C-alpha cells in the first residue's frame, strides 16, 4: 500500500489521468444508454402507436446478436456508472490537490 501511495505522490498527474479516464468511460456508457432508451422508445412507438399500456422492449430483444449487458436500460442500471463517474471526479480532484501541495 505504501508503494501505491508513493507511486501516486511522485506524479499526481497519474491520479488525474485515471480520474479523467473513469469519468469519460462512464459518461460514454451513459450516453450509449441514453441512445438505447431513445431507440427503445422509438421502436415501442412504432410498434404500438399511442397505446398507453405498451411497455418498452429490451435492448437484448431488439438486438439479439449484440451484447447489451453493459448498457444501462434504466436509472437503476445507471447507478454503477454514476458511482464510477463520481470516483473519477474524486480521484482527479485528489490528484489536483496533491499536485498543488507537493508540486
């Protein structure tokens, strides 16, 4: 653990880079999830018209050959990605603070 601390204290830019990568990756996955929601809503509207009781189809049902387990289909599915994004923000901020103190 001490080696890990020393690794990041030597160059705080490493923490900043890891934080940015986590934020960008989680953000990209959430954008893909938003596109998936738009596609699901569009397909549902085309299939069922203006029927109020028609549910949204799943992405796995719409694209059976595409692996969709990593795409959040609801706000509950986006919680892990929001957590990863928050961790990325925290790491980037910590790296900036370390850089400000230790230079």
